[in-house]
C-alpha cells in the first residue's frame, strides 16, 4: 500500500520559542481570570473584615506595620473598586488568551500584537525598576526585553522573506 503525498509530507517544524511565549501568555491569562473571578466573589463583602480574619487565622503579628498597612488598605476596598479589578482582570485575561492562542498557531497578527503590547509596557517596567530595584522586577523587565527583541527579529525576518518571495513587477 502506497502512502499518499499528504502522508509523506512532514509537518513544518514548530517554533519552540513562540510556543514558550504562548504558554506563558496562556498561564498569565489563567492568573488574570482568577483575579477577575476572585474580585467578583468578594462583591458585597467587607474586605477589611475578611483580611483581619485571615491575619488572625494565619497568626500574623497584629503589631506589625506591614500587617496594619495591608489591613488599612483592605478596609478601603469597596464594591466599585472590586468591579473595576474584575473587569480589568477579565480584559487582560482575554488579551493574553488571544495572544497565546495566536502565538501557538504562529499567526503573524499575534506576533505583531504581542510585540506592540510588550513594547508598550517596557517604559513602565523600566520606571518601576528604577523606582525600586527588586529581583522580580528586574527579572520581568529582562524577560520582556528578551521577548520583545525575539519577536522583533522574527517579524522583521519574516517580512524580509515575504518581500524576497514576492515577484517583481515589470517596469519597477
């Protein structure tokens, strides 16, 4: 029995780095989805009281400045703020989900979208690192710079190859 041409053709190799970026975006989408759901579950509840109960349950030092700071800020959280947090969480989740699926499928629009979004956050992340130097902030900034450089390189290489593959127009 002979193999058909479709069976003989090997699938194109997948871009491992795009898949890694897509996996990160999909994990991030799950995180933002959880934040959105969590914020909506706290609607019509006294967040300050819930945080006080949690601090007592975890046996945090009630005299701690950090614990008092968090409890004071939690008391300011109201339903309007929780709705905003939920909405923003769902918007970011949808955006990350779109990026992740598009990158996994190796769609050019997803590469451009991720490049644009990553570039838009770089100045803010650099500002945050300059404001307070922490290993997490530095790591996030470096990771996003690497993603930006990689996607920029990928997009420009693909654009060059499309221009080379395009037939020249007569008289041009």
